[in-house]
């Protein structure tokens, strides 16, 4: 039996192709907001970091009502580093909207999420978005999307997917490009063609209400009043408030424990509505089971049958988080102890299935994730929460396959102006990049390469410089291949502060001849702190706290104002890419500092001479 009054869909796409904006428009046109209500753009991106970066990090649930049918919508992340979110969310839905930018076309993450959807045999609706762009190439992009379906071995039914052309920002949708242009001329926003296609093409969920209840937990939420809340689709049966249940795990048959469902919530518009019971086919959130986690199945105690959980791709990059032991430790952070750090990292594991944490010793933890952005988002989130800690150099995780050392390989798509192709290819050579294809798109060139993950560490800034900020680079995990050999790292050395104190103009003026500085006058520094980068290969110690010697004689020109070059501001990602193996990034709520692992200059020199002897 099917629940004809219900549809469950996910919106999947590459980063920045307009998923969250599309959800905004569907909510707006389905009457969720009052006519005079002030509406926040990208309402689904509730996290501050999501708003600032313009990306979705966590999957969100909402629903709209159309023609007396409730459409549950899950807005998923588009960035490859948050693929763990996408993979498990697809288990909750019955169909997907594949959103593709009318200029960029299918990108690496489009392939990644679509492949997962096709494996689950989901029905697909292709939505070509941003058709109002002056450089749109909607018909070519449509062909590219169909070629991608063919490439991923889609079934005949999936190849026959309906296609909708729309502008999520302006609120127009149509069955053809000509129809879209006519709707745009008419000037009346209308998303009904898309909503009608969802009702016609996406099947209603199966609603076997007579069998014992079964729910796969696909996401975890937290509420300070009711504690941990599990989110999932009811596969069969009816879930009731106060019901006794058994929780089991597909990958561990011995792990079975009992619990009781306290509260049940359904997603209505942007709110969670408390209900007494919910039947099969519905996506619900429920509380009461304290230890429940992602991937577990909630069943009736008389019918313990775990559901298979979508395999999450393994982490590819690892960093070491440790307690801050520098001279400024504890001055700016609220949570500074190893216990604070440990509790926070293990709490993150409860909702992030792509993350792995290992305790190295009482003060250090190895944190592994899907990419630099994945881990930098965690660092920034903790920083804003008041945590203070040190982070080591990002390292890729190798695997032993058939006795051979193998490393993670990324499929990289680079979109650059024609004149920048030479510079990009020159840098990709030493980084062991293998060109797969090169295609012209308008006045730009699209390159597709397979590059070792470690070859991309620290490359983003160089890439933006080489392409004058006009290049677009995206990557997705492609698999493991035998070790490709040595890859050169940062050649420049660091400018290191000689003593603890406050940087002054005279000291910085003397130091700026040695390289590019990162700090201003009056910045507190300590011995061993990195204050700039040198073009030379070795590190240079500079005294940025040195004051001008005052005499009672005046010489021509000696009192002229010192001219300081503006310092280079390093973002969190740039800092992570910058640090070498003997350096650390100090993260506090107020500052991001770079420092040497060994702060004392003499000890550093002794350690270096010992290493050189070996």
C-alpha cells in the first residue's frame, strides 16, 4: 500500500548550484510565509558558518504542501567533504531532484551524489537551474546531464527522467527553455511545473502499517530540553509515543539494547510538530533513546531486524588536535583542558559519520576527515564555541592494498580562462596530476585530472594566484592507487619571532626586508611564533619587538616615518596549508597564530643538527 498524500525527496547537486535557494522558493510559493513576513534568504542554512561561506554543511528537513500532498524535502550539502551527510540522507527518500547549473553543467560532486542515488534505484528529476544567466547553455547542459546518467549505468526508466528548466532565485519553472523565457516575460513567479512533476514522477512511499515498526536512523539532532533526537524514515509499521522499542546494528548483531520513545515530531514547513503517532513512509524525529546513533535500526522487541546502512567513504586526511601549551595558553579560550577537547571531539562523532577520532595520549587526538574543508569547518566551529587548542599539519591516510602502499586520489575538475591553462598544467606536473580530459566551454577551458590528495594540500592559494582569482577548482574522492612518489612542499622558510613581547613599527620595518609579514605593530608575539614567510628555504629569526635606539642628536632623515608594507592576512584554511611538519597552528576564539613545534631557538637548532647527522 502507498500513502498517496506523501512524497519524500532530496535535492542533490554540486556546491553552489542553488539547492538551498530552490527550497526557499518552494517554501515561499507553497504559502509557508505570510504576505507581510520578512523572509531570510537561504533560510535552510541556519548555521552561521553556512551563511558566511554560502555553503550547506548539514542536511536539513522541511516540507511543503501542494494539492493536498505533503512533500518532505531534504536539502543536502553539495561539497565533497560532506558526502557522508548526502549518502545517509538518500536512504530516507524515494526520489531526487538533480539540480544542475545552466552554465557549469554537471561537476564532480554531481557525479558522486547521482551515483549514490542511482545505486539506491531512486527516480530522478533533472532540474536545470539558473536558466536566466546571460551565459546559460541550458540545452548543452541537458545533454551533459543525460550523458552522465548513461555513464553511470542508469536504467532505461532513469534515462527517461523528466527535465525542468528554472530560476530558483526568481521563482520561474517550465518544461522547456522557450516556456521558461515566456514565463519570465509574463513576470509572474510560478514553480508549479516543478511541483506537478514531483507529484507525477516521484512515487509515494510504501506504507505497510500492519507489520512491526522499523526505522533506520539517518541523522542525529540535539535539543537541550529532550536530549538526543534521532531522525529517520519509518520503513514499516506505526511508531507511537511511549512505545517500547529495541535498537540494533546491521554491522554488529550482538549490539541490541532496549529503549522507549518519549516524543515524536514530524516536519511541517520550517517547524517540528509533536504527534502521538506516525505511520510508515513518514520522515520523523523522535527522542527518548539516549545512546542511539546514526546507522542503527529501531524495531519492535518481538521483530529485531536491522536495516543495511549505506557504507560511508573512509576519511582521507588526518590532523592532530592537542592542548595549547604556548606562552599565551588559556588567555583567550573558555575551554582549554584536554578533557574539554576530548569531550567536544567525541561529541562531534555522534552526528558526523565521516569523522574518526583516536586518542594518542592524554593531550593529543588524531582527527581524520574527508578533506581539508571538512576539518577546517570543525576547527572554526569549535573556535567560535570558545575552545583553544593546537592543530598539526594535515596528512593524507595511506592504505596497504595487496602489499602495496596506496594513497587517496582525487578527481579534480578545473575551470579556468584559456590564458591560465599553461600555469595550471605546469603546477599539476610536480603534483603528479594525470590529465583525463580538456574541453573548451565558451571562452574558458575545463580540465579534468586525477591528482593524489596530498598534491592538493596547499595548492588552492597558488591556484587562485595563477588564475588571477578567476579559476574554479572542485574535487571528489576517486579511490586508492599505488603511491605516486615524492611531491614537493612549500619551499619558503618562516620568519620566527626572537622574543616575547609586542611587535613595534621599527622592528617590523627591519624584518620586512627578509620576507612577507603576517602581523601589525602592537600585535603580541612570543619566541618561536611565526610572524611571516621568507623566500629563502631556511627559517630566519627576526626581532619584531626591537625598538629604535633613542639618542639626543638628530640626524637628517632619521626621524622620517617608517613605511611598513601591509601584512598578509592568513585565513584558517591558508594557515592549515602553510604549516610544515615542525610547525603548528594555534587556534583561539580571538586569534589564529602559527608557531614552531619547539619554541626555544637553541633547542630547535640542536634538534635540527641531530636530524642532519642521521
